């Protein structure tokens, strides 16, 4: 298959040559994928083709199309863009479909505008399709404006983009789907930082993200990489619809779909359809005609839209495990092969941690950077590093996310100034060297008293007291808090948090017990065990990995780089070891999330 570029400006006109087909028109394209209409020379029929472009994501996109083909070929339901066959041309995959003459929801809005009433009809039809999909025990896990197809003539909705789809019965108790995903539209529970198994409500959240964007022509929040998106999904409230003139009930519908806690969302797509039906009947009967406007007479805050969960009796959990089991300061935080997307996010955090010692030369800044990373990786709003000095507990470093930026401070102040901390739970965690975590509402009495006005605590939040231990010695306690869900912080994430926290404490102690800031090289040599560049790839390894990502074999890579096949084989082996994976395709997926394959400064949004 060849892709030729012609015209005065590069990219203004593209001609494809696919053996056995004559291309008639291009329907859709992005950096990695082309969708075209083409006439089959064998049958004379016009077919719809999905074509993977050659590039650093070729291996990933090929795997997604193969998964989509095998996943859908025997699924008996309407409303799917169902593949007929697939062909591998050199390194690129071509998937063949019967044409349905539809456009993406994003393109539909570009052509026809974002009429709220039309979009709510589209949402209703999309919910119907997804309800039927869920009735087959299948989660889509990739809902976004480009995977909903709209037939302009009938307004019918079709589903596509099944590259990450999973059968719910095949998900393990802590299963999170594939190694990769679209971080922009991903539900909080898919990040692996919430104690909730994946179910249909993950698709409800992604559908809410999709229609928020279609209605507002912007996303509800912004981020720049996979770790930041995961943090945003767990901590940020969507921007209210103040600048968009839509019916109040539509705003409330979308906001409920975007609740952080799955239990606060609609329980099923059927409930969304029923809510739409009831509100449409109410509008027809002129029961409600209020518009969502940001004015003094009809202002609706985002707080009034949030649905409070029913009162439940919660109890904080305690977990006492050995230093080795939870990952001490010198242990490898990721053991075994990476198997899911949350572990890829953890690897991203470990890589960022290893870079902090080389990017910062002042120990105070090193400690603050580690605290930012801890709050970000955990999906928390704030964090405190607590140390005992001369028998008295102190807050030595803190970080807080205010919804716009992360604020950090290196302060050696007494515990009495930290009004969020429950001293009883801190002492319990420190004395038993056990983790204490759970809903904030279960903390009860024991908070630090203060005459100052202390902000009221949210009953929906979560807290974590994580003792940092090395060689059976308590170094300190990490306190983290999420203010928006009672299900944040899960044991699977504790080893990496503890590893990063131990590095933060190393920097804190170095800063407290040294005068002038050491030089960069001295910092690197002084970094604790486990803080090095275990996961860093050499320039040559990155070069090899980019060619692997394009689907090249070892023989082809060797010819391309003028190396022996044995040398390439050695490089590939080292890449797999450094990225904690057992297959080439997994290495590419992990490297893509870490940004190792990017050849420019592109971001998700």
C-alpha cells in the first residue's frame, strides 16, 4: 500500500493505492487512521475501509483493528459498524466494512451545529445502542465523538471503535481492560485509582464526556498527559454550562453522567433513556421551560446538580503488611509484567520520579516535586508528608490542588497547624506501621483543634495514612485526601506511592540536615536505591522501539539501522525488561502512554 502526497502544500491532497481496491473518497482521517470508500476490484462493490497509517502507532492500531474484527464478527445486534474481513498489507492493517453512509458525531456537529434538542436525541439513540451492547455483557470502553457514527438521512446512531472493548464476564475482579486507552474520555474507575470494578457505568461516564464536549465545544477539564488526565477525572468538577444556552434538565443529565463515583451516576443506559423521555414529556406539557443561564435570577450552581449518595455506615480500613509486600524504599515498585492500564500509569509516575533528581538541583524543590507527583499519581486533592522530630510530629512538605494548579510548600511546621489530620489515625498508622484508608466520613473525632475557621470536610471524600518504612524502620507517614469520592485509594497502588514517598523523604532529610544545595551530579549520586533510571531507554533503544511500533521485524530493523539481527534482538530484549512487559506489542502500548514514541510536542488536547 502506498500513500502519495501531492499539491502545493504538503497534505492538501492524498492519493491511496491499496491492492485490490480503487479509492473513491476519504471519509475520515487522523494521525493514525484513514477511513475511505473504495470499490473492490473482485466484487465491483463499494466498501468502507479502515486503513492503519504507517507511523509510530502502527503496531497498536493494527492490534486494535484485529481485536475489533474478532470481537464483532459473531455479535448479533444492530447498530454496529461490523467488519466483513481484514487484510494485512506489509505492516499495515485494512479492515473492510459494508458502507452505512454515516459521519462521526464530531463531524455532524461541525456541519449542522450543536443544537441541544438534536444532540439530546442523538444521546438517546446512543444510549439505546449501548444499552443493547451492555445486555450482551460487553463494555465498549472507547466512547468518544469519533466512535459514534450518525446517519444524516435517518439520524440513526452506529457504534464503532471496539479496539478496547471487553466482555464483563472476562474481566478479573480488579480488571481494567487493555494496556492502553483514550485518557481524555476514560472514566475514573478505569484509572485503577478507585475501589470499583468496571461495569456499564464506565461507558456512561465516557458518553457524558462526549456529549459535554459536543454541547459546549470544549472538554469539561484539560490536561496534557495520561497521568494528568487520570488525576483530572478523579479530582476536577466539570465546568458548569454557564456560557451555553441549554435546558436545565439537559445540564443536570450530563452532570449526573459525569459523577466521579459510579454509584452517583445513572445505573444503566436505560435509566438515561427514561430520564430523557420524562423530561421531554414535561417540556411538551410546559411543566418546565427553564434555561440554564448564569444570571442573578436563574443561577444554578454545580453543587445543586450533584446527587448525594445515600447515607451508609462506613469504616476505615487498616492493612498491615511487611515492608517487602508493600514495597519499601529500596524495592522495585512494579513487580512482574505490566498487565493493565493502571500499571502503565504507575510506570509513568515511576519514570517521572526518576527524572526529578536530574531536573532539580535544590533538595527543597526535589521534595516539593515528589509531593506534587504523589498527589497527582494517587488522584488526590492534597497531601502532607509527616515526620517525627524529637518525639513530636511535624508537617515537612505539603501539596494541594485547587482545581487550577498544584501548590506546594516545604514547611517544617508542627502537626497542630495541619487541621485535616486526625491525630488518632496518624498515631495508629505510625505505631502499627499499617496503612489506614477509607471514607473521610468514617474518621470521626480526633482532628487537630484550632480556633481558626477550618473549611468543612466533605462527607464524600477519602483519606489515606501510608507509613513509609524501610528495613523495618518508620521514616514518616504520607497523608493523602480526595475530596470528591469515598472510593479513592486502593491497595494495588500503595507500593508505588510508598516508593515515591521514600524518595521524597530522602530529599526532605537531605534538605533539613544540609546547608548549601548540592550540585546536580551530587544529587544523582546521592539518590536512594530505586530512584535511578531503571525504566529509561537509551537513544538506540528508542530508535529500535519506534521501528518496532511501525510493525517492522528484527530483520527489517537491522537493515534499517545497519545493525546485525542479533544486536537488534538484544535491544528488543532490554526494552521488554525495562518496560516490564513480555511482548513487543505491549512494549509499544506502554511506551506510547509514557510519551517515548512521540516525535513532536503533540499532546492529547
